[in-house]
């Protein structure tokens, strides 16, 4: 069965919408993100280790979700948190370290911290935020951090 160029574009467009929707959901769960402003995101985890973990997380993302690679090719930057720990009993918190990638190179290191209500247990996960335009990147770069989501 042959697929026309227009059908192929429709499929790619649909994948962008799907990935964009997934990124929106991930962004909606993020409550705080702050640049460390230095070459390392902390004394216990050095920049080289964070870079290795980001490389592995991106490789896994591209392997499990091939359309993410296409999205990455169009992104101005990708903020990756390879290992976020979320824990709590009634109240809770999350914490992780990550890196901003622009053009395949690390341009900054970030910490994520947040708290949520009504939770129990511990989970570890990773995620990536794709910044699709220069305005989004400029907003992150010019701020003291990023806060996304709502508080009640």
C-alpha cells in the first residue's frame, strides 16, 4: 500500500499534536523549576553525571517514542529531567536535577522541586519539556525559574 505525501504529512502533524498534548500534560504537573546558574546542579551530582543521565534518558525516549525525535528536530531547546523522585504521605514533594539542551549541547543545569497534596508512596520518573520557539526559551532564560501548574 502506497501512502501519499499529503497522508504522510497528516500523520506527522497528528504525531506533533499527540506529542504536544503529552508535553502539555507533563508541564501541567510541574510546579517548580529553577536554574542553578552554574556549571553544576549541585555538589553531590556533577555536571558530567547529569549529562550522562540526560543522554540516556533522551536515547530511551527516542527509542520508545520515535516521533519524539522528530519533535526534537524542530525544538529550540529540550529541558530534560532524567530522574525525578516524588514521594509523600498525605503531603509530598518531588525533586530532580536536569539539563537544558540546545542544538545537542548542554547550556544550563536545573533543579526541580515541588509539592503536591493527597498522595502516598514513592515513584521515580523522568521527563522532557520541548521548547518549540525562541519566546519560550527567552522566558525561561530571563526568569529566576519556571513555575507551571495551578495551586489550590
